């Protein structure tokens, strides 16, 4: 992530790689009507700009609508804030595709669990930060001093890269 002019598809690939390594995302209603909670993102490389979450039907975001999501990479060197539209999408083929042992641990009834819902979030936009602090910047952090912007990493704003939104 060199700067805000980087190709949105490349930024998406970087985000997906980070999320594949550590898929935990804080998810909440965009209107702030409830606190965000940690959910595990299910990534489908075939669906651009979409995150999936297996949730209980009684989850606070199960009603859908505008969602805000915050992500921090495992190494704490990559951050993202994403917004999008959420809705329940219990497409059986998609559930089968994303199902795994970790999900099964939360839903003892398996794919037929009466509380199971697949939340689909179509991402509208994102802000991404990468804290690849230069060696000089790291020394300043250790010994005091002001870090210049060229020593601090990068930041980008990205709109959806999807060709068209789902109906």
C-alpha cells in the first residue's frame, strides 16, 4: 500500500491476505445503536467486496442494514474500517462453500441448526492504514522525536471495486 492512488483491486488483495491470516472483525450497526462485537469473517475469493459471517438469528446485526466493521491484522501493522449493507443470505450453496470446523463449533446443530444465519455484508467503502514505519521512524519512537509522514506508513480510501451491486 504505497499511497492513496494505489489500485483498489491491489488494496483489496492486500486486505484479503491479512484477513485470511486473522479473520476477526469488530462488527456493529453503523448508527451506533449497539456496541460492535467480534465476529469471524468468512472470505469468498469469488465474491468481490463481500464478507460473510455465520451468526445466530438473535444476533444484534441479524436485522441487517448499514454496518461498520473494524479490522486489525495479527501483527498490528494493518488496520481497516469498512462500511456496507448487511442482510441475511441463507443460500445453501454459499453456506456449504463457507462451512468449516470452526463454524461447526459454534452451531452444534450443524448446517441445520435452527439458530444459524449467514450474514452477507456488501462493502461500500473502506479506509485502510498500513503502519510500515521506517527504521528512522522506529528509532524516533524508541528515543523520542517527531515522526514525519513519510516515515509513518500509508493510508488509502477505497470505494467498492464490485462491477455491480447484488439485487
